[in-house]
C-alpha cells in the first residue's frame, strides 16, 4: 500500500515527484469563507525553498502556486482546495551516474526493496520536494488558526550538529537562513556550514516548536491522541529520526514531584507536559522537538551496492542540502498547524463545542 493522505476532518493529500512535471495537494474539509491568495501561500513557501542561501541546495524553483479549486473570488468555498506547483529547475542528468546505485542511508535502498522500481531522478517521491505542498496547505491552516483562535505556531533551530542554540528572540527567526532567534550567533553558524560544505559531509539538526493559544480539550483518546498524531506528522517529514513532546526524553531523569505541572491559583506553574495530558490539550503552549538526521547524498565516497547487488563505491554530485534540518523549520510549523486544525474540527464535530 501507498499512503499519501493524513487528517480526518481536514484531509491533506499530496502528489508528485521531485523531477516530475508538477507537484500538488488537495486539502479537503477546509471551512468556507476565508480569504486567501497565492501570494500569501508563497510567503510561507519561500521560507522553506531551496536556493535562498548558500547553505541549502542550489536548485532554484520559483514555487509559484496555482489555486486550482476550492477558492472563488479569493475566498475558500468549502470544497476541496487543490494547489499545484510546476517543477521548473529539475536537472535529471545529475542523477544518471547513480541511476543504478544505492546511496547508503537513503530511501534508495528501502524504496527499491519495497517497490522493485524507483524514480531515481532527485529521489522521486522520497525527495524533500514533496514537503513544499505541506507548507502550502499549512499556510491556509495557519491563517485560519490565527483568525479563529489567535493560535500562533513558531519553530526554530535548537541545535545544528553539536552547536546548541537558545530560543533567543523568536520574532527574528526569519532574519537569517538558520531560523534562529540568536541572531548574534549567525556568523558562527555561517562559518560552521561553510566548513561542512567544503568537507563534502552533512550534519543533523534539532528543531523546537511551540503552538500558543491552543484551546484545552483537543485530542481523541485513545488512538487519536493529540501528541500521537503530532508525532506521526513529524515522523512523516523527510529525515526525521526522533520526536519529543514537552520534556520528552528528559522526563526519564525527572521525579514525579518535578515533572508534574502543579496548578497554583488556577495557573499551571510549569509545562513539562508540553501542553498535552493523556493525549488531550491542556490550554498551555504545545511544545515539541524534532531530530533530523544528516542527509545521505554526499560527495564523500561510501561503500554500497548497485541494483544488481554488486559492491560499489557511491559518490553523489549535484545540488544537495548539507543540513536539511535547517529548512525543515517551516515544515514542522506547517504540520503542526494542519494537525491542530484537524483536531479543532474533530473536537467540534464530536462535542459541538469550539472550546474557544
Ligand atoms: C533533494 C535534492 C535536491 C533538493 C531537493 C531535495 O534536488 P535535486 O537533486 O533535484 O537538485 O533541491 O529539494 C527541493 C527541490 C525542494 O524544493 O525542497 C533530495 O534529495 O531530497
């Protein structure tokens, strides 16, 4: 089976490959009456796009989004919203040399084992190109959440390789390609990435995220818990290797007397739960953290096999991200927005209450 849809009352489906003619998505169940323009969607797309700095892949896609359906006279109609973007800068010949080679650490291996056939051009469906559509749909969800619930969602770079970063001033994360609020540390990050790129290697990253003003009561115990569905959404992003909610794995070191979030005079005194208790939102900020592995398309030779099973040495040339985690930041935000909006609609459908 293939599975390209998520969400229940707000359903998102994406299609398309990195080097196909077009990528696209359908967002079904979106409420009528919200104004939206392609330019607003593009504002989010630019944040994720390649070629915006020297630290990401130099593929230059315009990412001009066309709203094909579900919007009439600039307003959502309640019908499926279909969005498409043409691929205009795919350079498939970059992949001829590795057409029959399996890059170690890449979907090349597992997709080939599963399907027996693979679109080797840019990784086909396994490419991060697909995440463009998540950010496009996420732009609509973010706007709806802000207008209807004042919900804001912000993600930031918390770690690049072994460099740990504090949140700093989160209102400034869009001022550098790193999505960091520690603006004065950007030169250090530039230097680190320049050296990494020169070495031909790649590195992982940690992205932290926070959603504020999320109402209490979202989440569907026991198999549709809000944290479970957020974790699933994050794990579906390319290169994710770990997700933590609230205190996450740090909870292992904590005593119950520390971990529990005491309620003093009607207010939570801390937020180790990450805004979710027993799979249901508490009204506190929802906080999570996502680990991205280092990308596998490297200029450094690696031992592997070809599609005939022969031992080979693989070298990947072309335009690749030395740290795909950096531009995963807007993808994390988009996935959080889509999951939270879906849960608001599910909560309303079950209880008849908007919990505003
Ligand atoms: C990617 C490899 C590069 C990236 C691509 C993701 O593509 P190509 O090899 O075709 O130049 O540019 O990312 C995007 C195009 C995008 O929009 O995110 C990969 O191997 O996943």
